[in-house]
C-alpha cells in the first residue's frame, strides 16, 4: 500500500543516573567516593533508506523510543549509553513538528542521517561531589530526561517528470505505455488513488516519471484528492500537462488547462515557474481535431504535442522533447527551509516568577532542566539543590514577588513549600 503521510511519536532515551558508591578495599584506608556516571540516553535518528519508496511501514507502528542510558556503578565505572533509535524513511521525506508545522528535517540525499532528538545526558556519580568539607557525598545526579515530540512525515516523491491534469485525461494510460508500471485504468473519476512511479528507458536515456492523481478545481483546498498528492509535484523537474481533447468529458480543454495551473499556483507559487509542456491526449477521437485547433489558438509559447496514449500515436515525439528538456534543466532538488529542534537551553540568569492561583511559578528554561537531575528522596541532594537555588537568587526573586511562608512554589516538575529560615 502506498502511504505518503504519517504522524508518529518519538522520544529520546533518558540519561542513566550516577552511582553512589565508596571504595572499600582491604589495606586502602579512606578510599573515598567512586560512583561512576550514568550513560547517555539514545538519540532518535532519521535515516534515508534506498530500499523504501513509501511510508507504509508506519501504518501499524507509530511510537518510537530510544533506549535509556544505564546507571553508573562503583569503581568509577560509567553506565552504558542507550541504544539509538534509527528510523528509516524513503528519500524525499520531510519531518514536521506536529504542533507548529515547522520543518525539522529534509531527507533527500541517499545517505542522509539526521539526529532529531538527542538523548539525555547521564547523571554524575558521587565522586564528582567530593570537596575538602564534604569528603563522603552520599548523593549523585539523576540522568537528564530525554526529549519527546509528535512529528509528521510527508513524502514528496523525487521524480524527473510529473504528469498532471484532470482525472481521466489518460495519465495512467501514458505511464503504463512508457514505463513498466501497471496502474489501475478505468473510465471513472479518481481511478488512480495513489501516485504511480515508473522508470522510462528510451533511446539509451532514462528518467523517472510519476502520475500525479487527484487534481481538480479546488485541489489546493483539499477538494478531491488534491492536498494528498500535490506535494509530489514540488520535487519534479518537468511537468507534462495532459489535456483531454476527445470531447467526451464535456469540459473545455482550455478551461481545464487554466484551472489546473491555477491550482498549482495556489498550492505553491514556485510550481508556476516549473518548465511545462502540454500533451493533448486522445487525438484518435472524432472531435479531437477541432478541439486541438481551438486550443492551439488560445495557448501560445508552450510546447504542445498531440498524442494518443492508448494507441501510442505521437508518444515518441513527446519523449524526444522530454529528453531534450531534461538535458537543459539542472538537477536541483527543491530544498525546504529547516528549523532544527531546540537545542539544550542556554544559560540565562533571569529568573521570572509568575502566579498560578496560589502557586508561585519560577520560570527559567536552563534551571528547570537542571533541577530535574536532583533526587527529591535524598536529603543531601535536596540540600545541594537548595544551595543551587540560592546561587541563582531564586529565593530573592520569590521574595520580590511577595511570597509568604507556607506558600507553594513550582519549578519545573518540582513543587515545594517556601520557608524563609531554610539554610
């Protein structure tokens, strides 16, 4: 099954916690702390696979989590890093933030690999916290939590030539004649429910062609199947606009031509700049000659070819012109502007205090991330956190905001009661 859209959940691994350990060996007095650091959590990596052509493997699996880092051990042994989660996608896939729509990655090159979410750092073992006045620290850092996100995957097919036009103009018939693709062909609208991709081998030349289904008036607004497949036009080098001149459709060929081009422009103005040639199809029908003449009078400056995809009439002339144009059009795959996921928060000493009903909320991105590494069930760890909050002048900011003893304070995932006499 062809699938070119998927929404998935991704999460990088949490860092492993540091170890609390003391060196105890015979004949080694006052061995001291030797707790090792926790391992890094696994990254979430997107990788282009040449073996994939659709996103159909995401139909049943939509949650992807990297492995957590392992905790540190005694004798300064580091925990093992978590195994990375490698998500394979076909070339031409873009990754978007499901909430904001920002493009996070554009995976087009054959060997592209992008680290989308980094694993959490491992916590430091108690050997890092020994000082002349604290020679036996009985606490260590917890691992840093990994990141998580819902993302949207969109496949924009990489093809040299895109066949566009109204339903039933003969796109599938043409692609079945010039390639080994065998799409479903019938005389009712929306017979083609998925793009048909095929390789054309002609006169020692080859190129990739794709039949873009579902284009009708209003396609850029989602009418018909438009939005589902218009994305595949963006990465084609040349457009072959097929027009039905049989007269059986009851539509005006020239009006069809204008409407489809308007849909392309409304979806993405850059599509209007693509090189385009016109293939007037079904020239073997009785009324085709008259409609062809009327069309040629109205359209000037665009190469026009009269063909019959069913019988093969005029197809070779069309292919000759396509090959000539592809030699002139550089292979310049459209790239999309990427806005990477936010990196680790930078140090910022500005402490913001806001009120949420009866709770004083302390906001500072870097500090919120840092306090998650303290263990609330360890008294020494909490005393260390208290000293950190004093250094960052959190208590001073709370007092300036009007906090009173017994009021609740929220900082990241922590919530505690404020007492001014805390040391």
